C-alpha cells in the first residue's frame, strides 16, 4: 500500500509540473499523454475523440465496460 501511495504522489507531482494552460495546446497534449500512460498502467483503456481523452475501465474480455 505504501508503494501505491508513493506512486500516486509521484503521478500528481508529474501532472502539476506540466504547463497546460487553456491556450497552451502542446502542454495540454503533454498532460493528456501523461494521464493516458498512467491510466494504461493501471489497466484502463484510453482513446481520443477529437481533443477529448476518454478513459474507460477494461472489461474481463479486454474491451471497455462502458
């Protein structure tokens, strides 16, 4: 549990270090990419729909549940 807590803190620090202001397209993409990597490591599926990042839980068959 301690390792997971440290991972959560490290992930939060990584995200808040990214400059992703409303008009900073590159920063927003960098932030979305980091979030997607974190979610994928936790077993979620990521997809992009236009500029929107969608994160879904993976079902037992490996496909999105929602």
